[in-house]
């Protein structure tokens, strides 16, 4: 009986893992002080600036790649789009955007 209960608990842990919310979802404070909200959009995650000087502008779109997120990063100051990646570490989102894959810049956002 004890083995049956342990097997059931183990099976349930595998079933509930995919149902957990993605860590990237939610509101993040960018270094300039604006708040960016990441929401689910189709099969990806869309980021939109919701406060500050650039409110209403896109900040990019990413998809989960198993180790983090990859997609595009948009600079709301000039609307230029770059290849990007993001990694969540605790309450920080490390967002890297690259032009020509060699000129890269990383920003650290904190959960708002």
C-alpha cells in the first residue's frame, strides 16, 4: 500500500508540472523604472511596457526553449528589434539583445 501511495504522488507531480505558470509571466521593473508586463500570446510570451515614458509599446516576444526563453527584444525608445534571450534567476529576469549576434547588451529586470 505504501508503494502505491508513493507511486500515485510521483505520478501526480509529473501531471501538475506542465500546468504550473511560466516563470516569465507577470510584471517586471526595467532598469529605467518602467513596468513591463509579460503575458501569454498564442504559443509565445509577449512583453508590453505598461508604465513610464514608453507605455503601450512592445518590448518583444519570446518562446520557452527549455533552459530559458528566446525570441526578439524590441527597444521601445526607437522600436528597433534584436535577437534576444531571457533567463529567470529568482526574482530577476536577465534579458539579452544582440545585433548581428556579436553586439550584445544585457539588462536585469526585477519582479514588480
